[in-house]
C-alpha cells in the first residue's frame, strides 16, 4: 500500500467519524433545545349567564394551541374557580374523559382546540379567578404542565387580567 493510499484511507475514516460526531452533536442540540417536547399555550374566554338570583352559570372556554413541533394528546386537566372577595373556593371541575365526557384532544403542531366547561357559582359572587392546568403528556401528577389563570368580573362581564 502506497503512502497516498494510506493517507486516503485515514481521510475516509476521519470523514466517517466526523459525520457520526456531527450527527450526534445535532441530535444533542435538538434534545437540549426541547424541540421534540410538547409545548402548548392556553387562553381563557369567559362569559356567564345569570340562571336565577342564587345561581350564575360561568362558561369557560379554554383555547389550547400546540406551539411545539410535535403532536401530543391532551387527555386530562383541572379547571378551578375561586371567589375573590372574600376568597371562597366555589368549585373544581376535572376535565377527564371518564368523569365529564370531554373527549381526548389530539393536537398536531400549530393546531388549536377548545375545551368547554360550565360551572355553577353562587349568585352573590362578583369576581372570580379561573385557573386551568393540564399536565404534559407522560408526566406524573401536577408537577409539570401548562396552566393559565384569569380574573373575571361578573358585574362588568369582562376579564380583568391574564
């Protein structure tokens, strides 16, 4: 084997190793950026209907947008409503297929879906805070997930903040 052939062999080996290293580095960078992880953005649209002097029907539409690059399934969550003066917990509504007939939501990248929730609150309530939380797919419990909290003024019929 001549010196040129030997050098050519070493260059080919080095080129193969460099290609493997570049592929590994790209995969590591992709993983570090979290691009393969599901990402979502939540928003509330809140209205209400005065059913009687004693009962207000609070209507919460939760807009869920997949802002990541991978599809995911959103299959459970919690919506909680608190009265803000004096603070009184007026209800928890669990969003889960078996408990409240909310279907499983499969979201492709850039897709938006809406979850509709109705909660009865006492008729004397004037301001509420609505909190929604959905765990990320594969997480256990309420430690990792997406959430949104909105204050709603029933008298003024408008959200106060997000």
